[in-house]
C-alpha cells in the first residue's frame, strides 16, 4: 500500500512543482526570444553579393544597391537605362553637368566630379552604397573611394559599352534589364541595316570639331563600335586604332575624313547649329565629297564623340536613320 499523504502535505508539494515549471518556461521563452532576435538580426542585415569588376578586382556589394554614384558618362547612361537614378554623377566632357542627351533625365542629380576625377568630399556627402568608377585607374583615388563604399570599375581597356552595361546590370541587380536592352538594340540595329538600302556598307566618317580644329574618331572608341554593328566602312586612318580618344588633323590632311557621309560632332551642338555652314566655307572642307554632296551632318558630340553608352548607342541609330534613310 502506498503511504498516505495528507491534504496539507499535497498542498506543500504543489508550489514546488509550479516553481519548477515556471523556471522551465522562463528558460524556454528566453531561448525562443534569443532565437527570434537572431532571426530578426539576420533578416535586417543587408544581403550582399560579389562581382568581379572590369579591372579583375572582386568587390563585395549590396545585392540591391539603393544609393549609386556614377563617376563616368557611361555609368550614368547605363544606370538610367536600367531604371536606376544615381545620387551623384560626374559632369560630361565639356559640360557642367550630365551630357546633353541625358540632361533631362539627370537634371536632379548632384554633380560630384568631372572628367578629370571625382570630388571625394562630394562623393562622401552623397552617402553611396555603391560607386561605379568607370575606367578610373588611379589606385590612390580608388583606395579613397573604397573607404566610402564598395567601388566597381565598370569599363575595361576595350571601352566596350555592351560589356560595361552587362557589368553595371550585375552590380545593380538589373541583369535581366541589361540583357533586354541589348536585345532591343540588336533588333533596332538589324532593322536599320535593312532600311539603309543602297547606303548599306557606305563609307562613314566621324569627326569632332572645337576651337583647336578637327579631330577624327578612330577604332577603339564608342562610336566606331556602333558603326561596326551597322556594317559601315571607314575611310583612311579611321580603320586604325588611335592612341587617344581622337586624333587631331590639320586642314592639309582632311582627306582622311572624306567618305560617303560625314558626321561631325560638337560638344555644344545646341548652340552651334551653324557649325556646318561655317565649315563649308573653309577651302579644306569644300574639297570633301560628303560636304559637296550634302551628306554632312552636325551631331551631338556629347553622345557621338565622347565616352558614349547604352542610351547613346540607341540615339546614334536614330540620328543615322534620320540622316541616311530616305
């Protein structure tokens, strides 16, 4: 027979059991709370990914950057093409702000640098979580930028705008948008090649004009890649790779830019509408067949004869269609 327990002894035992249970529950709740906090911290942490930039450097970046600084015309062009508005931009070549063809899209974006380089203090003020560094190769400047935010060199030594767009798309979490843009560009280029008709395969010359005179665009630059996509031939030294962005020509050597068509760029095309009229009065230009045949066109040098980019390429197709397709 089991020993008898009086009501009073059972009453004493119950509080001891209750205290034990309460202790176990408290420990359990404490453990659960710690797990919840850990999970919350993990969820709140910024997801990251890694890209290998155009210089071969592996860079850890946010999976979905929200504050992007674009330190080249091509970076600005690509970001806007992919639906991302940067919080800082580098002024275009010969411009106080964005290149003319991007001016409306970029009118609210602060300037944080120039073609010569970024203003580090202004980059800091922009509070970026990713910096697109274009073709920047100065290791000291890159080191300064990397202290501010993950910095991705987007343009390699080929200056290929398509490769730069794909890398920018990967960096900004917009790879699909980049591929869609490139597919649309190829469709447009193919349609233009067809619509050119008899002008397909024409010799097309591209030059830039400034107070210093005439310079010709050779291979290895943006516009030459676009013209190659369209199957155009290039006259003279334009078939060779240049040493710099453009090659100055004296009036005595202007035959190097003579072709079936001449597109001549100005960095201030908006106010230089009479540029072609003035050039046509020069004896050296009067000798050019494209000028005599009225196959010469003044174009926006901020997109044709500068660093270029994705939207610039599409806009160039439109300019060529307007000039050459009748």
